[in-house]
C-alpha cells in the first residue's frame, strides 16, 4: 500500500492517449508511471494494453500491482487470479501472496487463508519477510472469519450532505460541534494533474475551504489532518510538500478565534525534522500532542509518538508504549476519557488499516461496523463520546475512477449506541450473615476520579442507581466501626442498551484485640495497653486485664504499645487499609534488665600487639569476641613465661594471680560485653536513644605513635563486635543514629608509672599482670537521650 495515501491521501490521475497506440507503448508508459509512483496512470496504461494482450502473465501481474497501490481491490483480485489460476504461471511467486492479500481486502477470508498456505508451502524460503507477512495474513484472515459481522455498539453511516466526492475526504475534526475535514478535490481541473488538499468546514448548505493564511490552505500544497486543542483556541494540522514520488510532511499550529484560523507556524523541537514525515496530530486535555511519524528508530514504517506541547513549543518526543508494531500506525485520537484510538495494519484485524483503542494498557480492535476488510482510519469522537466520524474506502465509497474502481476515502458518521447499567448494591455484615443498615455507598469514576453517586441509608441496606457502561467504576461501602469494602465494576462494552447488575459488599466490625504476655511470650500478664491513631493523632488506653479490645477505623495507621513498671515495653505498628475482618496482636514484655550504666565500667582485654600484630594501620576487620577467645587460650603460655623461673609457693602465687586475671577479668569482660549489648538492645527496642563511649589503652612497650594506632585498632574491633552482634541486630540502630558509638583512643599516655617498657624483659613488659591489664578497651560511659 502506498504510504503517501495515508499521509495526505495523495491522488493523481491522467488520461492516456496516443495516436494509434500499441500494446508495447501502453506497457512502457505504464512502467514509467509506476516507477514515478503515479499508480493510477500505470493502472490505466496496463489496462489498455490488456485489451490487446490478454494472456501475458507478466502484464497481468503489473496490472495487479498497480491496482493494489490504488486500492482497486476487485481489479487486483482478478489480475492475480489470472496469473495464479488461469495462466498458472510460476514466474511470479509474489502473485500468490498478493492474491491472498486481495482476497483479504475483498473480505473473502477463507479463500485468502488458502492462498497464504499455498505461498508458504511453495515459497517458504524465498523471502523471509514475505513469508512472515503471509503467516501474519493467514492469522488475521482466520481471526476475521470468526468475528460477529454485527456490532451492536456502533452504527456507521456515510455522509450524504455533499461532503464526499470522487477525490478523497479525510481527517475529520470537531469544533463547537461543527465538522471540519480535509479534501483532495482541489487542483484537479485538468485530469493530468495531481490534486492537493485543503481544510474545509461543513456549512450544512455548502462545504467551503477555510480561508487561507500563511502556511495554511495554500494553493498547490497539502494542508490536511486538522485537530483542535481541547479549548478550541489552537488548530494543529499537517502541511506537506512534494510530488507523487516523494512527500514530506510537518505539523503546524495556528490560532483560532471566533472560528477563524490564523497564520500557521511550524512546531519547534524535534517533532518535525529532515528526512522524515510527521502527521496526524491530536492533542489531549493535559496538553499532550500525539502524532504519527516515520522517523528513524521506530518499530515499523509509521509509529505513534507523543510529546508535551504549548503554543509552538514541544518537549521530548517518545514512542507511545504498547501501541506500535512492525507495521504502520496512523491517525491517533485522544477522547475525553483519555482513551487512545488509532489505526494499524500491524495487528490481527479485518484487513488493511483497522481502528483500535488503547484503554488502560490494553489494545482492542473496535470490531465490525467500524472496521472492514478495506482501510478504516481517522476515528474521532465528540466530547461526550456519543458520536464521531471516520474515513474509509469501504464498499459504497466514491471512486476516483469508476471504470477501475480506484481509491478513495469518504467520511462516515459513527453513532455510538447508548449503554446504561442499572445497579443494585447490597451491603451486609457477612460475618454475622445479616443485612447492614446505616452504611454509606460511594461510586467513583476510575478514570476521572469523579464521585458519581453517594448516599447513606439509615433504614435500608439496598442502593439503586444507574451509570454508563463505557467506564470503570469503584463501588465502596463504609460505616464507622466497620471495615471498608470495595468492588470494581465495568466497563460493560460488550453489549449495548440497558443491562442490570447486582453487587454485594461485605463489611464486618473492625474489632481489634491485643493480648500481653511475659516469660518468652508464654505467660499472660496484666499491663497497660495504649492504642495510638497515628493518622488522626488520638489515643486510647486499656489496663483491664492481659487482653484489651478496641474498635478501629478504616484506612488509618496505628501504633499499639504495652507497658508495665519494672518490665520492658513492646509495640506494633499497623494499618487498617484493606482490612477485611477482626484483627489481633500479641505483645511480649519481660522484666527489665538492670540499668545498663550499672554494668560499667566494662574492661575488655587484648593479647600483646593484637589485633593485627606489627601493623601501623588504625583499622581492623577482627571482632573482639574472637580476639578474646584466642587470648584466653594463651592462659597457660602466659603463666609459664611469667612464672617459669620460680618454684614452690612463689610459682603458686604467680599461677594464681595470672589465672585469676584470665578467668575473672579477661573471660568475664568478654561475657559481660554480651550481657551489656543485650541490655542496650532492649532499651533501643523500647524507643531509647543511646551514646556509647569507648576508651582504648596500650602497655608502654612500643612508641607512642605505634600505640595510638594499636589502640584505635582495638577500639575498632569492639565496634566491629557491636556491629555484628547477634547477626547484626544492632546495625539498624547504628545506621539510623539511634545508637551512637564515640571512640576515644589514648595509646600508652595514660599508663601508670612502673609498667615495664623493656623489650629485653618480655616477662614484665608482656606477660606480667600489670602489663596485661594495660592492654584493654574500656566502656566506661553510656548516655540515654530519653
């Protein structure tokens, strides 16, 4: 199909006359015209030659190709049938494929399927792209043959007011309920010339071209595809230039005042450009411009794009999701509900261009009546979606050339059959299996957000109302102290007229029970339970027993807290959004641990030069618990090396002193750290914020600079222990800042006098209890902020 027809409905025709012409002259003239894209002249020339040469398969094939380009489907079907069936030529494999296309265009879907199968069985490997199209064509033909030929949703009538001519009428648009359209009736006084288009207005009595201005309705140029902005102050349209073998189109905009169109200005930005066409504009209520274009990077020939538009300025151009195919998509239109209508030949359909709608991401064929086996495009609707227009070359349309039945597009009026839904909504307490009175029922249009119905019936549970079937709605039932129930209904577009539906909405008491336990959540305990309505800022307290009952409100955020003197607290946050029944929670409290500060100071001891011996780094990846275990394992070694030269009671004293240090100080420090961190965790869980202070020390064995780095590594190992404690349970509090750790490393500067720093006497400087006690980190302070 000639894509220029879809851009501007370009149509050219001319009479072919020679003095005593020969068949060869007709064929040559037809070849020249076909090469230039003047398919009508080619069709006429080949037809004249066929009056003399009747059994030439090649000539019939050429005639068929020209006929298809001119939408002369009956002539094309006859021509390809001559090649394939009558002359049974094997020289033109594409004739089989094209015969299947012509059968599809004629609505002969079963015959089309047969010829598609014939092509793929004989020429499957000849041209992969044609084979792919043949398989797609068969799929469409099979689908079309199964569709209901009667569509109750729409009635389509050809306009008979003198609007349609033998030229092409297309691009309908509405302004204040008056019809504007484009027509190619201009410039064809000589039948050797191509027509050009102008935008016209249906004046009921006579149809006249809208007054020309700069870049609008200019003689010899193609002005077409009008589209008004939703407020009627702007007219967007396509202005094209070129000849039959090459057309380039850009989108323009002009101001409209009192129905008069002003000077046109080309849109700025990347909507228009060199080397491609942009056409078929449509503007939505939110200022989004939709259009079709064959720019590079698309999925097919023409795709549908969108961009923001304000005056002549446009934003970034993007392809519309879920719409485009490897075929051609044209004539986008946005209705008042935000639904996108467009035409496409890249989707399964009835043949040629079909009209589709994209609603909520789902693309649907508008079905028979709207679509035929011919081309159907330019679908628009009025503001209340009750009627509209389309352009089509379906049977019954005017011909440009009656002899060859070529072309053309006429305008058709579309009447959308009304559709109403009678709703009976029942509200019940489904837990108690009884009708529920005093509820409020609300119906909301899901597209616009408009509340179309709301009522509270104090003495009944039944609600009756009517709404249209073309939209989706949410029905919601509410009552104080009960859950909320909602159900989505519609659209009900499968059947027109009036239909009845019944919906039952179940809501139940929004009861909430909280029970409190202790001793590993196994023993009930009386406590005070407070329920905070976080959304409204209110609260309610219960202290009757270990279980408390509350009534919740719908769609609220809550926090419940259990407290008791001498016990930890427990809390839970939750929401009633989507609540469908009673709710309960279990809270657990335990006897409070001793105040964490009473466990301080906490001294944590280290092996000599650990962690990371002989390192100048200030950081380490080691955790204190592993360092402590490794250090305690050296208990015997320290006793041997410190007391090895003594015997008798002196040795017993040494062993007792070092043994006591390792058992009561080293090991106790490691175990006490776990208990201390448990204490902090409980305080954090109760909502406290804490700041913990670490102080690092070292024996004076090494230089000050080395010892400063060493103490920082020791502090880091304790910090690592805190960060990794119980699988990282404290990490969330560290990350949020609820728990802070302040590090203070002092090196050897705070070591008391008398501690050996003699490298040659490691017995005293390394293994003595005095030196060992200096290698430590102290946790000597914790501050709670609330």
